[in-house]
C-alpha cells in the first residue's frame, strides 16, 4: 500500500483506505480493526496523504507529508513520544525538531496533533509505508519476465520491408 491509496476525510477522524471510485464519490474503508466502509460523496472533502503538504518558510513553501513522515521514522522509529494530550509547547518543539523551517503561523497545534495521530495509525496498520519497504509483488512486477525480454528483443530486430509492385502495363 502507498500514501496515494490512503485518504483523510474532512469531518471524520482517522484514515481510510481507498477501495474504489463510484459514480457519486469513492468507497472508503477505515484503517482500524473495525474495517468499516463508507461512501464519501463528491461534496465531501477527501484528500489522499500523497497530496498533503506542510507549510514551510522556504522558497518552495511546503514539504510533502511523505517526507515529514520519513523524517519522523528516521528520528523516532515506533515511538514519537507524543499524543493528542501533549502540551502545545511539546507539540511545537517536536515539529521544530522534525521540520525546523515549518511555518509556525500557518501550521496549527491541531495540525501537529493530526500528524502524530496519522503517524501512529500508519505505524499500527501499514508500517511498510513508514519503513520504506516494498512488497514482494511490487518488486517482482518491476523486474521484466523472461517472456517480456524475448518480446522486446524481437521488437528491436529490424523488420524486412518488402513491397510488391503491381504490373500496370496492359
């Protein structure tokens, strides 16, 4: 699973796996032990984690969530040491440690709480995303099979072009 397959739904806590699109929205499955499904309609705000960024004061203006999550993993592994009941000073200190140039005026304490909550959910439900591991199927899919190699070799050989002229002298 990748970050573009996991979504956040406005007004709902937690994270959701994107199951499949429908005519009127998308089917989501919660990333918890309940695995409850719901339909997010087109008037609801659904954001994949791949498209979420955190504001910074750098020239780029933002850093992708994936980069921030990997920094948290590198630094803290399985225990970031915070939760939703941590003080605002602790949360801002944590954020400064992970992303020193984050924009304090645009990144709120509630955003940092949400980041930590998402990190813990990902760690519990799909830790391979944080660890940067690829599933064996994905790795095998990247390697071409022998039959594919033979097909590409055939395509590389030049084909003889023959043309038949019609005899029009009558």
